[in-house]
C-alpha cells in the first residue's frame, strides 16, 4: 500500500501536476492524522476499560473490608457502652451515698468493668490498598472518594482517644491496688475489696474523679465508634449502587 501511494506521488510530480500533487499530499496527511486519532481513541478506550476494571476491583475490595470491620465495630461499641455505664452507675451510687447497695460481686463488677478498655482492630486492607497505591482517582464517585480520603485522619483520631482510655484504665487499676486483694476470690469472699479499707475507698473523692473521667472518655469513644459504623454503612450503600451500574 505504501508503495502504491509512492508511485502515485512520483507520477504526479513527473507530469508536473503540482496542484494535484498538493491536494494529494494534503489528503495523505489527513489520512495519517485520522489514523493517529483513531489509534489514540482506541488506546483511550482500552485505558478507560482497564480503569473501570480496576475501579470495580477496588470497590469490591473496599466492600469486603467494610463487611469484615462491622463486627469489630459492634464489639468496641458494646465495650465502650458497658465500661461507660459501669463507671457512671458506680459514680452515681457513690455520689448519692448508696453504699449499702455496693456489696459483693456487684461492687467488684462495677469496679473492674470501669477499669477495662478496648481497642479496635479493623480489617481495612482493601481501603489501605487504594490509598497506598495512589489509586483513589480511579474511583469516579465524589462521595466515595471523600470518605476514603479522610479514612487515615479519622482512624488516627480514634487511636489517639483509645490511647487515652488505655492510660486512664491503667492509672485507675494502679489506684485500686491499695484497696483490693485479688486472693480473696480464691477464698470465696463476698468481695475482693479489703474490708478494713472499704469505707475509705467508697468515700474517696479520687475514686469518683476516676469514674467521672472514665465514663466521659468511653462515652466519647462510643459516639466515635458509632459514627464510624454509620459512615461505613453509608459507604457500603454508595459502593453497592456504583457496582450495580
């Protein structure tokens, strides 16, 4: 084909038909340009198809991460609520001097539940794959990208407050050491609180201060965990809609 066009060009030049040659040259250039444009368009279609395949892969991977994380979020939400409730209940009973109600296992349960803490372990491999590979732009939905883009910042804040709950829980446990004797469990005693120190413990303002702080920080964690669960629920809904298109 190239030889055929070359022969036509040579014949036009030989016959001194410059105007026809010029038109032919322009036509030849247009054919080349059209060929390039078609090649570029085909390449663009291939790239677009490849990006859409990647997008579907990432969306499915993110959806799997959300599914795996929901049970873990449910666990820490329940933990935070339980710890906050125990600390708040004990704080109120002490504030209203309902000491007679604080006996045996009931007192022990409130004291030690308030000392607990929980840390979330999210299965966010699909989300981290998108963020770590810089592939966020492949996802076309603005709402999905916005939620994913703020993921690390949100988890960082949760980790920060979780660190506060751990420190507070350890400090509170250390505080209780003066008033309890764990070996009393072995002796089947009514409470592990040392009887001679029971009144001092229950009337100590420091105990109420600890309980107030514990109730507050775990209530805040309950709200943060709950907000994250709602956000992941909405993210999953957006992804499902996107995958159905």
